[in-house]
């Protein structure tokens, strides 16, 4: 198998890595309890999704 003849420069390496970014997760607000939650998911605090209680959450 072929091996590279010359080492790639730091600039070339860094140009390749310019699109390596961490995406910030978007958050929405639960209409029931007003806490932050991931969109299109059941609220982990109150257990509601689209106005219906989907998961019963025990308050400790």
C-alpha cells in the first residue's frame, strides 16, 4: 500500500478540520411546567407531550 512522501502541513490539516463543530442543542419550553426540554420529546419534569400526560412522573 502506498505511503505519503511528505508530511501534510498544519495549515492543510486545520483546513480539513474547519467543519468539526459542536452543535448546540435547541431547547423548547414546556407549556405545562415552563421548564426547558428537547423539542418533540416528552417533558422529563412533568411527563406531558402536546397537552397530554404521557408518562406519570412521581414528585419526590
